[in-house]
C-alpha cells in the first residue's frame, strides 16, 4: 500500500537491489538523492 502511494507520487522502485523473497510485504525505493531505502510492513518477515 505504501509502495503504491510512493510510486504514484514519483518514487522510483528499485526491486533489483536485493531479492526479498516470495510473500515479503515491502520493497526498495530510491529517494531524490539516490539513496536506497527499504519500505516494509511492520510484520513483513
């Protein structure tokens, strides 16, 4: 849900950074300063 909101507002998805596994609730994004962040649900693992 948060990733959809971020992507709709211009955040760049970077899921190729690292495979997070099947069913993981989150993903990688890159901010305007090109710093990669992991966005995830509190119980993603």
